[in-house]
């Protein structure tokens, strides 16, 4: 088997499934005369061929008149067990039409035994079959990659929602960057304004990386939005999310940290829950600070019957509130082993009023140099009086 994109090796390994000893000897002699001199594994039946098909085989030459399988049934079994290996069919003079059907069924080529009198012709047919199979595998991988990208894009659309926000006095910015460990992870966020004028925001992080964690993050985000629209907040909302997590996760070790924020209609005060999550940063009256050093309680999915503490935070007339996942503070400095940390983020934001989230993320990526190790999500809510 050859990986797509690799060059064809000089020394090839062939599996010849042929019950006629004279025909098998002829194939070997022709290839030696051609200068190809491959390693040939000879199998007298399909059963022997199955045990001889190892990972080093580049091409299977199969006669369709075998004692334990006939014609296209033999080919189908070979194709099933050699999905990434070239298959070249050998037929008798009276079975040339079977060769055409074999190619239609998935073989790379066929040769009529009585017409193979030149070793160079046989060697060329084998090499062409291998090249065609490699092209087929490469095309299949491209299709699979395209399908995967489309699936990832659908998941990302679930993770990157359009905020339901009517208040023009409130500025909303959000970003999501996948880490180098994969295009998908469990970071999620959302923002919803309810009919009473309150603005609700959430940011969360499902532990782990991959499509399972991304799907769980999307499920939690949609559940959060549904609960908020239905009027649920505080511990009622968190307990329901905890139940959703426990029912949807693939193992009991999976937990989720998150931060929820409810800003009152006049935008001057907020109630929040920091659930095992990095606390938000608040810029108010020219001063940037961490909202709290004490979380509301543990992450979701760890303990039963938890009651999370509500944090009441005055905001004032003009402010910026930054919610983020740990991918922001776990970025390194100068590409080294020192992490940026909360204090590093605050240094980057020093003297910047209002905060520009895009500028902050650009600075973090420049400091880190390499692609971020962990996923990063952030939401910035800012209030600025007109004029």
C-alpha cells in the first residue's frame, strides 16, 4: 500500500493470487526479464491470498478462476480486503469481457494472460495500476477532507452564534480561534437580550478537544439560549445545564466551566456566576480589574446538588466587560514556556479605553508566535454614552 503523494519505490512487493503454477512461474519470469525484480508473494487460493495481504503489498495480481471463488466474486472479495492497494486482474483469452467488467467493478486494469508476452508490458501495467490506485486514494481523501470541513463548518456555526441584541447603546464583539490540536473544541459563547431589556451573556469551555466536545459545547449553548429566552436565570438555569451535560457527555470525566452574565435593563448593574471559569475583566472609570477572585462554585458535571453564589457587580455609566476562555491567558509570551496569564492580558489592555477585542487578540497571537495551543473564545460587552 502506498500513501498518497509518495513516490513509487523501486522495489515493489506484489501478491499474486494464481492457482496455476505454470502461469505463476511465467509472471515471475517476465518481471525478472523486465528488470523490475519485485518481491512476489504467491497464493494458490483466495484464502491464502487473504493471509498474504500485508501492509507492504503494493499491488495484487488476481486470476479470476480460483478454486475457492469464481470470477467477479473473487474480485469483490479482493477489493474488500485490499481497499488501499492496486488490483490488476488476469484473465484467460475467452474471458476478456470479464476483465472489462472487473475494471467497472473497481479493479485498476486487466490483462489477458495469452497476450502478455513482454515483461516490460506487464511491469508497465503494474506500475500504471499502482499510480491509478494512488490517484483514486488521493481523490477519496480530498472528498473526505471536504466533507469533514463542511461538517466542521456546521458545528462552528452552532458555536459562533449571531447575538440577539437590540440595545444600540451596547457594543458587542466576539471571537473564536481554534487551537493547533484541531479545528473543533468545546469553547462556546452566546448573547441574548430578553423582552424586559436585560442582556444575558455566557462563555463556556467543555474540557477536551475534538468533535464530541464541540458537539457538547453546541448543545450546551443552544440549551442556554433556550433557557434564557424561556425566562430562566441563576441557579435554576445552571442546574438545568448541569443536567444536560450529564445526559449528553460521553464519559463521567467530562466537565464544563462557564461564566454567565445578566445585565439589568438600564445597563448599570450585572449579576453573574463564575462557574469554575476564569473571571471576567471589568474596565470602569479608567480602571481595569478582575471582577472576582472567588468563583461562584465548581464547574458543571462534577458535584451534585450544588448552589452557585451570585456575584452582584455595579457597572456605572461607561464600562467594558471582557469574558474569555483559558486559551487567552494560557497563550505563551515570545513563544516560550511563560504563560501570558491574567496579569499579562491586563498589561496589554493598560491605557486602552475603550477596549478593542480584535487588537487584543492580534497582540496575543503576535506574542505567542506559533498557533495557539488551546482554543480561544472571548466576548466583549461595552457601554458608551452617545456623544
